[in-house]
């Protein structure tokens, strides 16, 4: 008698369901967001070194490779943000009395709304 | 008279007395568009092979007994209609992430231990005192946890969770959702006791919010949401306990 059967661990578990793939994509986009934060920190550092240093840095990151990197980072950041905004109503449900706010509306109230407000404020501050 | 339509069920078989490992056995079953996968399995047991072992009871999505993998998807077999798969074969397996006892029956021991660990019942120290009457609760207070109280312990969420399959310390979606359900109940006073269990090691922190537990839940409980909310409560409690460790209060 061999007792209970234990299935072997699946190292490629993330290929087994589309949802697992979407989860991995969300997590991987975090790498690009983090990498771009490093780029921004370096940019701030060069800005602190003076106008000439910043201009030199700008010239260094204006090649086609950097353009592609910026586009990839933008797509990753948007994907990461959108998927997290979609998840926010699950983690922080909003109740009005007995009623739970529908998820799309809650995502606007807690995600897209503040995001657009802050973005608009920054654009206004820069452009004024 | 037209020939009776049939379809193929490939069924996971494992008998610990005789089998070193599992195998699949194909059965040809009558096709009826009103039948669910559970009907086909019962037909096999009644007409072809009485040794086929599976769990079932209510046939109406309430008891949570008949959860199995149907073509790789965790499903209540009483709610999985043959017509949604016909004429392709259907592969039926026991729920993944659980040890297999026999054929389509998994061991529930680990799940039951985790479920009991979160104390899924109302905890109060004044239960013997009924002089105040019922513990009143407003509809708004009920709405805070009602969704999480719909769990039927079918364990489909464990079969859909990649963490449950790799991390033994993780309490898992249903147990954590039920723990959260009682923590959110305005009549309950047991949150501290439950958090003592939920905040240990990977018990709750193992959850990476894959979210597939919510996708497969047949009762729309949203265990993934419950776990994230419980994590937020746990994080607040962690810092409270860090600032004011137990035993240092008045």
C-alpha cells in the first residue's frame, strides 16, 4: 500500500492558467517601474550638479535605445497602474450604508480620480 | 431510432492498495444536455465501475462536496454541464494542491486544520449572559461581511491558488476569508485571537494577490479581496503591537 498520492510540484505553474500569466506580467512590470525610478534619481542628481551636467545627461539619454526604453517603461507603468487600480476596490471596498460601491466606480474614486487630479495639478504647476 | 449520443470522460484513477501512481481511464457515457459532469460520474459508478470513488451530496451547489478539476479548471461538478464541453472529451481529476486519497477524493485534513485555526465562529466572553437579549446588528453592519459568509468550503479556491500548492504555512483563501468574515462581524470580539494565528509567518503574508481564488469561487465570496483587507488590518495591528507590546499595558 502506497498511501496518499502527492502531485509533484510544478515549476512552470505560471503557464497553467491565463490568470497566473496576468499576475506574472503585473509583477514583472514592477521591475521596469523600479528601473525607471533609478533613471529619475540619476536625473535629479545630475540636475543638482548644474545646468551643464543635466544637459550632458539629457544628450546621453536621447538616443533611439533610450527612446525605446522610455516607451517600454511607460507601457509597463501604465499596465502596472491600471491592474492595481482594478484591484483596489477588492482590497479597499467602499460602502455607502448597506450598498457596496460598484468596482469600476470605486476604481475611479480611489485610483483614476486622484491620479488625474495630481497629474493635472503637476501640469498646471509646471506650465503656469 | 437514432443512435444514442455519447461522450468520453477521462477519469483520474488511483487506488492506494494496488497503484504505485495515478493513471487515467476513459469511459464512454451517454450524452444528455441536461446532465452535469457529476451525473456522468455517478452513471459510471452505477453502470460501469462501482469502485470509482468520489464525493458528492446535494447536487445543487450548496454542500461544496463535488469540487474537482474539469479540464484543468476547479469546478463544482454539479454545476459543470456536459453540453458546455460536448463533443470534446472531458478530463476529470481530483482537486490539485491536495493529497489524493483515492480516485477523485482528496484529503481534507490540512484544510480542516487551517479552517479551525482561524476560529470561524463568533467569539464573546458574555455568551452565558442573555439578559440583554439578542446581539443586534444593523443591515449596514451585516453588509460588511455577508459576502464572505457565503463560503461553502468547496476548496476550489485552494486548487486555483499557486501559493497554497507551494507554501504549507499559508492558511489559504477560504480559511482566511472566513477569519476575516468573523473579524468584520460587529457581534464578534475575537479579532485579536485570530490575528495571533493569521499574522504568523506566511499564514496570511504568503498571499501575493494572484486573485484566481476569486475567479473560480462558485459563490462569489471574493477571498482575494478578503485577504487583502485582512492584511491591512494585520499591518495596523503589527505596528500597534510593535509600539505597545502585549503585557506592557495597564
